């Protein structure tokens, strides 16, 4: 495990330091944003299976062993993700996402992969590159789209792998407009043209 803290002043660094003997490494200090922080953290790793977990979120017990076994038994699969449990600030379940099997076409239209459940082989990272710091919100979708364009194989695993925490202070809740701007930019890059809200509504209706 590598922990990358953005210079917190709430006691986070002290908690991490107490657990330093169990970590591969950790740092605490300013960064240029989430993508930069994750890139710096992953740069300090050497494992075959990669992934990241944001400070608000959690993994379900047994998830890492389950993912490792799946990759061992399915050498042709490059990237996996699973179902998501939604929890509140006190860790109580308030919802869940049960996802259908992976579909490449849907991925190009919608950002549906639960990031905290996503893991990939190092060969994906080596091929498509690090997270793009130009994205503040859709950085994981951008990474997935680049991996898809490079021809890597993705699978949705039939298991709840992680918990996504919702609370009033999280950035996903506060800056939805900026996320939509980034998502529109990714769709335009994918399809070579702007995608209208009406066209998106039609796609959603067809999927339902």
C-alpha cells in the first residue's frame, strides 16, 4: 500500500505515520490535484495489479484476494470492476449499484464504472499512461476510455467490491456542473463531435 495525503491538517498524517511500518510508502504535502496525487502514489508501486482508493471510500472484506484470484485464473482479462455499495458518512448502507456485464458501447456513452471497485494489470498503465491532470472529476472515465481504445479487455465481476461514501462535503456532490463539462468533452473526443442532451436521452431510453 502507498498512501498519498494532500497535506492534511486534521491529524491524518499522524494516523498514517502510526501505520507506516505496514505501508510500502507514504507522503503528505501539496499536490496539483487528485490526478497528480494518484499518479505520484502509483509511481511508487511495483505490483502487477493496480488500483486506487479515495479517502472517503472503502473496500469490502476479501475484495483484494477475490480480484487477485480472478486475474490469476483469467490471464487474458486486463481490467475488472464490480458492484458498488453506497454508504453515508456513518458507514450505513443507503443504496447499491448492481451492474450488468461489461459493454464497450455503453462505456463510450456513460461513466458507469464504480472507481473504488476498479483494478487493472500494470500492462494497461504502461500502455495508456498515467491519469490526465486536465480532468478533475472524470479522470477515471478518461482512463477507461483510453484503455478501451487501446484494445484492453474489461470485465464486470459478480461481486460487491467497494463502498462509495456520500456526504455533503464531497466534491462529487458540490461540483456536478464541472463534471458534466468534462463528460461532454470526453464524448466529443470519443465520437468526434458534440453529443446533445436529446441524443443522450435517446440512448438512455434505448438502454432501458
